[in-house]
């Protein structure tokens, strides 16, 4: 997720330089075609590139609007996961019976409840790994050896972790370590975790219509070519720069939408899953009074956070 309201010029150049070179080459070819081959024999009416540019504006606007909708839905889902994880931790500590140490006679949080709280962190790390298609083993650090052995039978690790959560939550109820109302409330939170996971998977596995992206790119190149030919007679070699400039505006606007289409990809404009999961982890560890608290995720070059 980007942290600054502006971008460095160097980053803009790194993102667009390849396309810029192709656009300059296309504009140069269009100018040479008009100047040395057509030589004004065929005039393109000015309203043709204007009409094409207007159509492109609608195409790009639609693409960007739909891309931002996907991005915002993903951010909303993870905002709910943050809130539900805090509620999960707080509820388990409040609604389960305390463990009394027979030696010191001091009350400690229920051991099974603490296991459920820590395992929820594994669920979040496993979900992040699944959404980003990485092989990070972070989710294993909060699991018991028996849990890891059970998860070897699952292809969907986050779903497997939720199954383990349901099993132990039922155990708390069967051993009268929580009442029925608390059980229903916590089970509802597990259902919400499952719903959030399914919504994330729907966004990840539903491809944005390829035809919209493909034809928008084709129309941008076509507009640049026609526009350069149209203004070459009046602007001369300046038509190359003008064609590139207008093409640059359309291309960068389209690129903004493309960066949001897949909100879990791990690019600077995507959802900061690393930061969100680490924030939850810090909150949970502080609630459990853990001796070591992980540090927040730092921004990359002070520009964005993953």
C-alpha cells in the first residue's frame, strides 16, 4: 500500500520506460509514414482521434472503477479480519474458565483458549500465504506438532486450521470450560473467519475480464498511431512528442487500474497483508503478555508497505 500522496520521478520512469520507448517508436513510425509515404494524400478528420480518445476514456474509466471495487472489497475483508481477530482473543480470555496453579494459587488463562488464540494467528499467516502463492512457513510457528501433522492432509491450509479451531472449541464446551452462549458467540466468529476467507479466494480466483484489458491496450496504441498521423502535417516532428505525451496520459491512467485488479499480488499498490497480519500479531501478543513482541513491518524506502 502506498504511503505518500505523490511518487518519485525515478519510480515513474522505472514503471513506464519500456512502454514509453515503444510509444516513441510507434509515433516515429507514424510520422515517417505521413511525411515520406502518404505526404498528405490521405487526410484523417480531426474528429476521428477525438472520438477514439473519448471511447478510450470510457473504457479506462470502467476498468479502473471495477479494479478499485475489487481492491476496496479486499481491504474491507481484511479490516473485518483484524476486528474479528481482536474479538476472538478478547472473548476467549473472558469467557473461558481460568486455570488455577495449585502451587502458587495464581490464576492463568485457560491453556486451550490460549492455544486457540495462537492458532488464529496461524490461520491469518496461512491465508496470507495462500493469497500470495508463497511458500512462507510463518504459519507453522504458532501450531502444535500434532496440528502440523493433521494439516498435512489438507491442500487448503487455512481451511484446515479452521477445522482444528472448531474441534477445540467444541472441546471447551464439552468439558464445561465455557457456557453455551459463549460457545455460540465464538462459533459465529469462526463462521465469519470462514466467510472472509471465501470472499478473499473469490477475488483471487476470479480473473478480471481479459478482453477489457486487451482491447483497451489495443485502442490506446491505435489512437496514438492515428493521432500522430493526423497532426504530423501541422506539427511536423513535434507530432512524435505530442503523440507520446497523450499516449503516456492514457497508458498511465490505465496502468493505475491494472495495479489494483489483483489486490493480493504484493505490489506497492496492493493490500498490505504483511502489515495487517503483523498488526494483529502484535495486538494478540500484547494481550497475552508475551515476553517478546514482534516489531511492526517497516515501509520500503519510505514509500509503500506490503
